[in-house]
C-alpha cells in the first residue's frame, strides 16, 4: 500500500471526520465505501393509489377523528386542532424527584405543554411536494399564527414545529399534516444549537448561520436551491444521505419577524426542496422536517437564526434506506456518500413533480 504522504488528503476520496458547528458533534465520512455492493435490507416501495377523499381518514374534512367522539369541520384549506393523544399536558401538577446538582441518579421534573396537529390540505392524495405555493402559504400562515398564539401562554418556553412524512418515518396517517409541540422548557436539540450560536457570536462578533450561508452561496458545491430569503444546502456535516438545511440568508430570529416576502419565500423553498426529494427516486420521499427558531421565553433573541432541518432516510433508491446501528449508534455517526455528491444529485432533480410530469405527458 502506498504511503499516505504520496496521496494528498482529499475529502472526496479519503475517510475523515466533519464537525457540525451547530451541535459540536462529528460525523465520520467514508467516501471510498460508496463503491461497495449493497446486499442489505430493501423496503417495500409505498403504494400510490391515494384517493382524494376517504371516509375512514380521521384527518379528513367532515370525518370522525380517531377518538370517535369528535368530528372535523368541513375545512377547505388548513385545519389546526389539539392532538387527541398529547405527549404533553397543560395541567400537569408541579413536582420533582432528585437534584442533578447533587449528582442524584434518579432525577425527574414535571413538565407542561400543548400538542397541536396541522392538516395542510383537505385532500388525502397530495403531499407538500405536490402542493402549490399559494396552498403552502396557508400552511406557513398557520405556523406563524400558532407560534404567536402559543407564545402568549405563560407556561410555554419553546414551540417545535415538525412534519413526519411517510410510514418509514413513523407517520401513522397519510393525510398531509404536521405537528406543533409547545413545551415549558427548551428541549435539548434546540438548546444545544442556541448555545453554539451564542458561543460563535461571542467569539467572532458575527452570526454563525449568516457566515455559513455566505460561504455556501459563494462555493455553490453543496447548494440545492435558493430564493430571495432562503438558501437550501446539503450541509457540510450532514449525517443523513440527502439531509438538507434551509436557512435564512440574513439572520431572522423567528416567525415573529417574518414579513410577507419571508412567508412567501418559505412556502416556495418548502415546495422546491420536497419536490426534488420526490423526483430523486421517483417516489413519495420520506423525511422528518423540523423548524428551529427563537424560543418563546425571550431566550436567545440576539443570536437565534430561523432554519429548517430535513432528515430523510433513503440511501440508494426508493427501497434502500440508511440504518443508524452499530458504530453509528454506539460511537459516532457515519456516512459514505459525501455532502457534495448528495447536493449534486438533488440539484439535478426537476422542480416539476414526477406525477405532474406524467399527467402532462398523457395524451388528451
């Protein structure tokens, strides 16, 4: 084997670790392994015989919900309601067990919160990728309203907006919808990001994601798409094969500071990223999407930067997924496909959804 000094380091070819400045964690990248044959698990591709309306769809307009005691209104665009099986409750009694400052081994704290569901459309047979920008603008407007309303509750410190798409991501209902969980504390993931954003600003005097957006926009090699307000990239430190980070190019702390342009551009970038996902493997591409923005308790307003994470599991095709097991579960995240390769593949995808392209090709 040739001495490594004979081959200068190239992160497109050689194993290396990449650091995520938002979390302080690392991912092992092994680009040389991308050539290995795959003999692992293959998932069944999702069927696509979706009706526009199903009377058994408990998120459908006019239908009974899963609890059997409530009926949905005959809604025409978006619909928001309290989750029938909330993970958090607003009336949890105060209480505590143990004290972490004393190194107690059994520590628990009572928490409060509210969990909401947002139906994106009355139609069962669409996903975000297949919706129009005007339709998605109504989703964005609902997010903005929910953030503002939940922020006014005196026991809420943080609002987490997310969407799980596809059964592979644990989504129990195919109806296009997302969730909004508000909590009396700032959860670990956003709290870690906020601390790292604050540390960067303290050390450098600038804002981490503003600097990163500028760097990526100039480079272009990890950019997926962009508009006036937002930049979508496969981040340098991506863990999931086709992970995407969407961020405002200039720091905006939260929905509270969004104007009409920002709302319109968010609907636009949401559709474009998810459409490219579906077109990558010609499938209804599964993912978990989440928004990070300023907490609602006033913490971090001077450093918080609005951004969205997309974590999709698919690896090589519509039926082959990435598993977080073994070394990745017990030691450190690892990937073979580089962020640069993933971004190039997503950039090459059309922003016309494959289902719309099929309809256009059909003879009239």
